[in-house]
C-alpha cells in the first residue's frame, strides 16, 4: 500500500488499498473508483481531463487533501477556494473541482462567512460537515 494523505475522520495516514483509500488508524474507507464524479461540465476538454484524473486516482487523493485541510481549519470557520489553492499548492481549477465534488457528496458546505482573497475580492468560506 502507498501512503497518499491524511484521514478526514481521524487525521491518520491514508493508503491506497485496492479500489479504496483506507485509514491505517480507523475504519474510514473512501472509494476511488467513480470518486469524484467528474467532470461536472461535459465539454470535450473537461471529459478528457477527467479521464486522466480518474485513471491516475489523483482526483480522489486531492479530495482527501482538501477535506483534511478544511477539517484542520475548522477553528477558523473553514477556508475559501483561494486559501485551499494557496495552502495545498493546487491550481484554481483543481481546488474548486475537488471542493465541488465534496459539496455534492455532502462532506463540505457553504458557510455564511466571506473572506478576502489574495486579489482582495470577497469569497465564500467552505467548511467540512
């Protein structure tokens, strides 16, 4: 098994175990096949990019990274997409797509909080549910 990140439930180590991400400390398992449901837009380039993400398993591990980051930032009310991008070293398209997948799965929700982005614009703060 290869370590790929931290468990969103207990912050233990996640490893690829067959078709799932499995925590080494608790019973948390996250299916990789079909996770997340991408793309959300059916344009040719989006479908092609989604195929690459699904084949590599990167979309699922990036979702775990985003969810873990949001759980760690619970004391600050969560994080904006801009904060996710900056702190996890993701490009905007990846960070927002993975966060959207988590919203669709009911693992992340919008808060009433708004914070300034690096460019000075207001942005939604997202939290783990």
